[in-house]
C-alpha cells in the first residue's frame, strides 16, 4: 500500500518536453557542429563526407530477380529440383537457398498437419 498511486505526489519529475543542461548544450551547439562537418567534408575529409552521406542518402537494399521455376512441378521434391536447376542456370544462389529453406519449412507444416489429421481419424474425432 505504501507504493500505491494514492500516496504519490501529483506533480513530480521534469515537465514533458523540458531539457536537462547537457541536452540544452547539445541543442545549442548542433548547428555549429553541423556546419563544421559540412566544411570538413567540402575540404576533402572522407570521414566527414561519409557521415553526411550516411544521413542524407538512404542505404541501398538488395534486390533479386525472379527465379524461373518449372510449372509442371507436382511434388515438393520436383519443386526443389527445379529450384536447383534455376541456380545452375544462373539465378541468384542465395535467393534459391532461401526458397529451398522456405519449401522445407512448408513441408514440415504440411507433414504436421497430415499427422494431426491421421491421429484424429484414428481416435475417431471429426
């Protein structure tokens, strides 16, 4: 009961939005620091230039092309063989590996689902 909300003071702590001394100093010095970094970057400092570019230009994201898969795949094993054939023919090996891992995960889910249905049928459940 000692730490319940009824024993707490109403207005405690710093007001929302207020800054401590360190944050005030940083906020006041920020424009000068940014100007100094820009001047160093313009004069050829690679570290300053990379710092500015890291903040100004979004990082590139990896993209892959579509993986050509044989349409006549009827089983998961045929699908995996088709994925491997696509890797042999020049598709991105890491994308093919991800696709095969996803296929393996899907096969595990299908296997558990079928096992659950078989157990339910043996126990006479609907």
